[in-house]
């Protein structure tokens, strides 16, 4: 058996440029840009698909509306049974068009919140959609959710983000 010797010749300026590039990409500013420009549009599209399909593999299929709810919607001039989780469209627009909040935190962390924090009626609607409401006997029909395939996709987006420009 013979030994094989391999030599790598690396130009120090190339190595320095690569580390400078990665340092910039991994900085708070770079990570905020990645979350804003790559992840947020992906999450908004996932939410649009969830509304269109009335649920998905992550949140499950949404339960049909109760007959009383259908009647109330029709009486108020809205479509009856479908689309679920949509009457005026405000919550759907809030979730699917949200610009969210992306900001640099402490210790190099980047925080991402989508949709942006809210209160009042919209917060109640989102909470009811996500968790249901025992008092009104409304079942959960989650509009926000992530699953393993989303984590894989976001990881792939991140890999591409790190490659661009190098």
C-alpha cells in the first residue's frame, strides 16, 4: 500500500476575503436582511397557501363551520361555509401580508416576529384561530404554523444566502 500526499495551496487574500464575506453575512445586519428578504416572504406564502387550502399538513385541515356560524355569516352578507377564517379578509391580509418585525437582539441573536405584535380585536381573532375558544365553542383553525419541511426549506434558503456573492 502506498501513501498519498495531498497539498492545498491557498492564497491568503482569498481566505481573508471568504472570512470577511461570511462575517458580514452572519452579522446582525446580515441576518436581519436574510430574515426580512428570504424567510418572511416564504412564511407569508405558506400562510397564503394555508388560507387557500383551509389548513395544511402542519396545522391540519380546518374543521367545517357549524351551521349556526354559516347562518350568521350569510345573514351578515358574507359567504356561508367558505372560505373558513375569512369574512372581511382583515385577518388573512394581516397574516399573509405582514411585514413582521425583524430586529437584532443581544449577543448576536436576531429576532423575528410575524405577524407583528398586535392587540385588541385582531389579537383576539388570531388567538381564537390558533387555540379555539371554549366559551363560544369555536374550534381551533390555526393560521400560523411551521413543520419540519419548513425548517428544511429555511435551512436551504440560508445555505443559498451564504453562497450568494462568494
